[in-house]
DNA sequence: GAGGCGATAATGTGATCACATTCCCAGATC
DNA sequence: GATCTGGGAATGTGATCACATTATCGCCTC
C-alpha cells in the first residue's frame, strides 16, 4: 500500500493521509462550498478515476458523506448531490437559526479583540469574492466567518452538527448567491461584530439568527 | 451476490437488504440502546464473522456509524465505542435540550388524542422494563416515547440530528440508568402528556427540556 | 410520430488477497 | 523488579475480480 511514493502529489497536507480520507475531505469541501450543482449524479468508478484510486476507498468516503447528508443515495445505490425541496430548505434554515445563535452566545464570553480583528479581515475577503463574483470563494469565506466565531464556543459536537447542516445546504448555496442582496450581507456581519464587541448577547443572537435566516428565506419564496 | 438464498435468516425485515445496510442497522440499534459498554473495542474481522459477511460491507457500515458519532476511530483506524468526557456529555445534553423542545413544540399542533393514548401505552411499557430491570428495553421504550412525539413535527432533518445525539449518548446511557430516580422519570413523562393534552406550548417545552436534561446532569456530577 | 421493448453498457455490491502498520507480550537486560 | 526490545499476531487499507441489478438507448411496432 503506497502512502507517499506517488510523486505526482504536489500538496503536502493531503499526503500521508489514507486514500479514503483524502477523497472524503476533498469531496466534503467541494460540496460544502457549493461547487457541485444540486441533483448532480456521481459514480464510484468516476470518483475513483478522478482521484486515481480503486473503488474501495471511494465507497467508504461516499458512504460517510451520505451519512452526513452531503450526498443522497437512491434505493438502488445511485449517488447524487441532494436536491432539496423548499420544505427541507426551510427546515435546515430553522436548524441554523436554532444552533448558530447558541454557538455564538457560548463564544461571546471568550471573544476578545483579536478575534474581532480576524473576523474583520475575513469580512474583507468576503467583499473581494463578491466583487469578483467568485461563488465558491464567497461561500467558503462566509462559512469561515461563522466557524471562526463558533470555534470559540468550545462545543465541538454542536459545531459538528452545524457543519452537517451547512453540508446539506452546500449544493443549494450557489443558487442562493445570485438571489442575495450583497449589502445586506455585509450589514448583518457588521451587526454581529458590533454585538460581539459590545458583549451584547441578545443582540448577538438576533444578529446571527437574522444573518443565517435571511438568505435562505428568499430562496424558498 | 446472493440476496435471500440463505435459509438461516429467520427475520423477514432484515432479508432483502444489502449486507452493509443490515450490519449498519443492527449495530446502530445496539449502540443506541446501550447494549455496548463505553470504550469497548471492535474489529472489522470480528464484526464480519459475527454477521457472516466479508470485511467489505462491514467497513462501510462502521465508517457510516463513525460519521454519526456512534463509533470512534483512532488515528490508526482502531474502532471503539465512544467513551465520553463529562464535558462532552454536558454538551450533548445541551443539544438535546435545544433540539427536543423545538421538535415537541412543532408536534404540538398536530398532537391528537390517539397520539396521547399511544404515548400512555409506551409509558406503561417503560414501567414494565424498569420493574424487570431490563436496561436496553427501558432505553428503547424511552426513546420510542420521544420519537413518537417528534415524528409528528414533520421535521425529518431535525429528528435525524436528535437521533444522532441519542446515538452518541447510547453507550453512556446504561450507566445513567442505575443512577436515575425511577419515579422522576414517570413524573416527567406525565408532565409532557399533560402539556400535550392541554396544548400548552411553554409548558411542553419546559417539560421536555427537564426530562431530557435531568438524568444526564446527575451523570456528570 | 409516439410508445413499448429488448440488448448492451454502466453501476453498485461483496469476497478475496496482499500488504503496511500497529499492538501486545514474552524474554532479555540493567 | 522495572524497563527496554524484538518478533509474531492482529488489524486496517487498498486493489482486483465476479456478479446481480439497473439504467439507457436504439429499434420495432402500431
């Protein structure tokens, strides 16, 4: 079992990892960042060829992603990207509205100035991606903004659940992007930063809830 | 690939299913119902032998369970049942306290008399299991009580998240059983039923939250 | 021209084998 | 008596093959 004898691998972080882990992580990020369209169908052999591995590790990676809701498997085992119904989108939005204010509130006591500076920097990157119309980059930076806050909550299980929700919404996110008002976005993030700096928990909960819910609502209607 | 030519299979519901699915479901229930002790180690070959299949479907089932937090995999791939730290237990309890009142509240408008009767019957079974000191049976009936309510919420993604939390707490549940006050349990469930019958949403949220949190709290301290 | 139908390709599933790594314990050494 | 060490057993990983099922598309019939 060759581990790092493949000279074509240019990327150190993905070296030394088991093949199934590498496939899993790569697919997971692509899905979460909306790089795959909803309802897109994948095949084990296709993925295996793309990653230059056999079907075996791909099957494990895909099964794992399906367990997280990042992929859908038909009764006959066919693999597709989830194509969410409006009801499901609304439900996932409710979950975000339930989990993320709680995470933010738990992070609040531990949020210092350094964190807020980092968040401001991320906000800057978001603006850049929006200006350049880079959808995946925008989604990635936006989620990074949220994750940076929630990491301070010291609640790994809760964060994992939130990421599961992001994952399920991933393919739908791209569609959301075009429908969204850009200035609203920045405004909500600024409200979050203000509440964070002021130590205002109710305000923070509301700001996070609004930011999270806003875009998804117009996707349904 | 033989599907149902095995004459030793006595159970129709598990026939016709793919091997990995059968392994997955069986292990999942055993974990959720606290039949496996925390920190217990499993092996692919051992599971494969127990289910009379090869390692291949077992690997998929285990990977899937690990993705849900029902199993833990060490960096070297060793498989163990999760052994939760007190902090983690507290966090999972918080998640239950967050998700389940919401599910109950959503189910409330759809809760009719027939549902309450079914819940009363389940409560009766819980009492029987307690009297007979059947741990797994008690846990199963208790979760069935909750799931029966939440199914009415028409929120599959939210219910799936709640079940994920139950799954992670599964192996720890057995320990919880012995520490728990039996009469308290029945009292909380009766409070839930009363609030359900009265259409009292705040009361229902509180009752569910209390029932869910109570036992887990004393497990930490 | 539209709808059913059969052959063929595509796809997921499971078993088996070879291999690298890790764990575990017996035996040696200080 | 405790600690280090070496070897064998145990374990997870990945590739390959055979097979059943399913989807797809071209062809035929009405």
